[in-house]
C-alpha cells in the first residue's frame, strides 16, 4: 500500500497530466476549426490524448528512478509526466519549437529525454525492443536498473512484442511490459481482434509472470507494479502487467467517434481514476483544501510550461536536414550507382 505521501504524489502527477492535456486540447483547437485543418494552429499534426489512462503511468512510475528506462507509445504525455520528463521542453516540442526535446522536429509522438531515459514512438509496440535492449544493457553493466515498455492492448499482437517477450524471458531481463487496455485500437474494439481478454495471459507462453489489474485504480496499479518492478530489480525477470484504463476521448483530436456507442463513452466518464484517488485521499485524512492546493500547483506548472513553449523560437528552416536521416545523406555528392 502506498504511503499517504506517495498517494499525494501520485494524485499530483495524475492531476497534472489531466490538466496538461485539457490545456493542450484548447491550444490544439485554435485555428483548426470550423473545417478541421490538421496543419493549422500552434500545435500542427496529430494529437493523441491520454485522459483516463493516468492511473497506470502514475502507479508504475512511482517505483522508477531517473536511471530506469521507459518507452511509451503514441499516447505518451501521462507517462512522460510520471517519468519526470522536463515539462517545459516537452511542451516546446509539442508546439514544434527549436528548444523542444527533439528541436521541434518530432512533435508529440517523438519525445526523447535522455536525462530521465524516456523515449516514445508513433509506431505501435516499437518501444518493446528498445526497452529489452536497455534491460539487457542494465544487466550486463551489473546495475539494478529496470526498463518499462508501455503499449496499448491494440499493439500486443505485433511481432515485435512477441520477440521482445521471448528475449526478455530467455535472458531473464529486468523489464516490465505495461499494457494499457482501453478496449479500443482506434475504432477497433478488442473483442473483434482477440479471444484472450486478459492480455497478461500471453506471459504464460513465455514462462514469465503476467498480471492484470482489472480496474482503473492507481493504488491497485501501484501494488501490482511494486511486485513487477521489484522482481525485475531483484534479478528475477520480466513481467507483463496489463492495466484496465478508459479512453475518455477520441483516438486522436478530431476523431468524431461515430463507431463508439454512447454507453461506452459514458462508462469511461463514470470511472474516473482521478476522482477515485481523491476519494481515497479524503479517507486518509487529506482535506479538500489540500487537494485544492495540489490541483492549483499542478495548474500553475502546466501554465508555466505552455507559456514557456509559446515564447520559444521556431526552428530555422535551414536546420531541417540536421539530426535526421536523409537520402542521399546530407553533403553527399553522388555515388557510382
Ligand atoms: C506498426 C503500426 N501499425 C499501425 C499503426 C497505426 N495505429 C496508430 S494507433 C493504432 C491503434 C493503437 O491502439 P492501442 O495500442 O490499443 O493504443 P491506444 O491508441 O488505444 O492507446 C494503430 C493501429 C501504427 N502506428 N503502427
């Protein structure tokens, strides 16, 4: 069971992530309407929000240190916040600014912060092999560092996931695969793609541990993650930890969600893990004034990051081909064939 201090920290991270995304949503919509123009406004491109997923990241990352590695998928903000990614530089990246984490060239699905060993990618399940690599490196260096790969339930039939499970298992690596099960992969409901409703069962085929937290509850996640991360840190191998979460919004901003029954959206809204944790904190004697103070602190941090991002310079067009692969390579004068 987390201490009350830890519960407060988890709550603050979850509130920060929820507030952050609310503000991103507002900024994102600027200039994009009435006809949805994805290239317009201060945040061009796609935006995948994670409202309803916060409990999984906050509960897991409470057990992690800066030196531990985390990889995240295309819905990364809550995970980045819980891992301690620099919020100002992350926001500058999302706004496409030169001082962003990837110099404004990656956008919201390509956030890299080597200071806290965080990376994400828009290619689903792509974070699994690098997490296994980081775990292998940690083991070879004789550290007790661990790696955690976050992915969605829609990504767990990808080949890279199975290859990662196999290598993690056969080498007994310190890695945890955290599957955020929100029941949807864009417009595809989970029951249409798999008969295995408990994704953690895939661990059995690889002779490793698997556990599913079937409620969107930061405390339950914290407890399951304590075991999974502890097992990895103690040299006892990998785990699949699947967590039931709820996608409170569309797959991406601008998704009209015509495929999704109203009851499903309403159910997601009813099961709010942030409110659930606030209720837990009240039971532990944390009063409303303190909860308000936590929320105010989170809001102030978010506003500071948004303001910071807006003040940052745009990248110089001449830098477009720096730090990226080019074909032919920049400066090449041509070859034989
Ligand atoms: C290899 C690959 N195939 C297809 C896509 C397109 N795609 C983007 S998100 C997504 C669904 C992801 O669902 P899930 O993993 O459950 O995550 P969620 O979006 O629900 O958080 C797909 C198929 C992709 N990004 N990468």
